[in-house]
């Protein structure tokens, strides 16, 4: 924890957070300032630490699915995806094609919902209220679809080991097609409101820039890394699940600054719509669950399963000792490493830029602390 | 499914091993991915992971340190992502990373005792953060102790 120490007359330490609307959760940043210039930013995390890794050692494999929702709560479907894939690989289980398609549809729809929340949050943080209201209107459509399929609006517990909680309800796909028709028009509206707005561009361009080498050394992933010109997208690279059968583009920008990160996300929104439409078009008929024994006892061994979340590479490292409970479970939270580069991004910029930088890294503090 | 390359080394040779790796398996563009520890019988296993960018290849480096005296040289001069990863391992497993530039607690409070992710960890129920809250036991008694507020009216 950074303590207040009297510096020179020009240098002072200012606390941003822990309770601050722009820190996206409970984050304290100790800012070392010279006037309005940032000399250093020291994030103080751990306020939301909830021992997710220790809890896993006390629970059976099936019981943990609902916990995996709860760290990156804006990407609950994506985390479940990662966790159930890890356990299925440990057990050597193959899920049905219909299940794989529905999983990808859900994960991509969740990516849209998460990016829409990011869009609203960065607009609020840079001083525009209107785009926030617009993106939340469309995010609501996604959440309604999730609620219809899983019964929940934020923490779904929809993916199960070996399948899904239930098949899609009747009429769900038609409603999703309607939403997919609407969303691209709305994305254009957002770009008019925010992405091409002079004030927004002025607040974010050339702010918080990192080079590709720095980003790779800090372990940045997701839009933060792709904004530096590194085409690292696990959906393309690993080609897990049904992604190799779908056509989409890896969105890469060159600047490495807040505006490039923003552009990557605005383009990814459109790519996700394309992905969902393709997966929905070829959604096969059939069962969504494969029968599994009541007690899951994987062979001793370990897996490291990684998937692409809206924030980057989320990965589950699972070590089994052959019993009903994991011996050790470790989560690689993308926000954890993305936030660790905050000092690098903020140093040398103005104090007001810190807010834009935190918003552009799109962190979820529960994912940082786990 | 990414190709996984599993390598093992000793804690003493770790920095040289990673340096040598950067001329062989990690010669092309790669990123630091993750680092964590796993408790084994009488050692702690530290796992460093790196991902290649152009190909689906993942390199993991495993090293075993004795549970009684877990000391490893820091690698923060090679990969900045380890600044936080090593701090987390240090407080959760009690591993000492020699020459770490910033050896403070990361997630846990500064005065936290014990290493929570070790198997023999006992929850310190007498710690103020975990002790039963008198407010939950008897709110009236906790908020209005006898002889203070409102007593003159009784």
C-alpha cells in the first residue's frame, strides 16, 4: 500500500478511489503528481479479492461453474466457456455440435454486451452522457435474450459440463435475428456520437500509448494488445470450438493508444454480429447434452485452457489429483495483466487522462482480484 | 488446441534458462502469458507460461522449490508482467523472489499472516477482518451500549 510521504513542494500524492465512479469497481490508484502532470500511478488492488482459487479446492467440479461467472461478471458466458472446456478436456468429453454452436453464439453475444458497456463507460468518463444511454438500450436487448435462455441477466450459469442447462427456447433464434438486424445500424449511430467526435478523439488519441514490445512484456492481451499492431486473437490462433468454420477478421490497429483500443472494440462489435449470424445460420439440430456420470473424477493431470474474452486471454489452469475436487485451480484474469501496465500508460500524461486510460483498458476489478 | 511445450529447470538456473530460451523456442515474437504456483508433495512448483504470437504454441517452464525454503531469483527484468504475478505468488504461497523491485503485498492487506493458497493454511478467525462482527450478534447492544445514548429517558 502506498503511504503519504512528504515530497518536494511541487510533488504530491493524490488518491483516486477506492470509491470513484471512473475506476470501474473498487480500485485505488495512488497518483504521484507534479501539478497536473502524472509522475507515476500505483494501482492498489485487492478490495474485491474473494479467494476464487481457494474456494475451487473445496468444491466439486460441477459446483464451480456458477463461481466462474463471478469474477469477470461482464463476460459470464465467456468464463463458463473457459471453465467447462477445461473440465471437459480433463475428462476427455466431446460435446455435441449443436451445443458448440450455441456456446459460441452466447459467448459472442456476451462480447457484444460487454463492449457496449465499455462504450457507455468510456463515453461517461470522457464527458459525454448520451452514448451511454444509447448503448445501454441495446445492451438491454442482449440481456433480455440471455434472460430468456438462461433465466438470469448477469450471472447466467447456462453452460454445464458436457452441455448446456437447456436448449434454446422456441422463438429465441428469430428474436436474435431481429436484434442482429438492428445492431449494425445502431453501431453507426454510436460512431457518429462518439468515435468521430472531435472532443473524444482529442481526449484519447496519443494518450496512454504502449509499444508492441512493452505490451508483450507486460502480458497485455485482447484489444489492448491488438491496438499495438499484434494480431493475437485466440479465436483465430487456436481455432477452438467452431471458430475455424466461421469467417471473421482479427481487428488490429497500430497506434497502441486509447483511441486505437477504442477502434479495435468498435470493429469487434461488427465482427461479433457476423459471427453470431453465421453460427445461427448453420445451427444443427440434435441434443445439447452428453450423458456424464453423477460423480466426475478426472484422471490425475493438468490442463491449461485459454479462450478469448472481451478483455483478452482468460485461462483456467486446472490440476487434478484424481479426486472429485480440483487439487489446484488458477485463473489468468486478462484484466489483471492489463491493469499492471497502468503506471506505464499514465506516466507523463495529465491527471484527467488517467480516467480515459482506465476506461480504455476496460478492466473488471473482480477479474483483477479474483 | 495449442501445441504445448513443457520444459523443466532448477530455480538456480532459471534466469539463464529463460535467457537461453529466448534464442531457441522463444526466438520469434512472443508474449509473457502467466505465472503461478502449485503445491506438490514437499515442493512448490512454479509455472511460467509464454505464448508465441504467430503460431498456436505455448511454452511452459516448470521449476520446483522446496516448501521449507522457497527462494527463486526474480525474472521481472525480463518480463514486466511478472511484477504483479510474483507479488501474488509471494503473498499466496510464501515464495521469496530475490531482488524483486517491489516486494509489497498485492491483494492481501499488508499485515496478513500466513499463505492462503497453501494446503495447510488455517483461517485466522481472530483477525479483525474475519472475527464475528458485534453488530451482527446484537445490533442494539453494539450501537447503544448501556449507560450512553438514551439512558437518561429510561
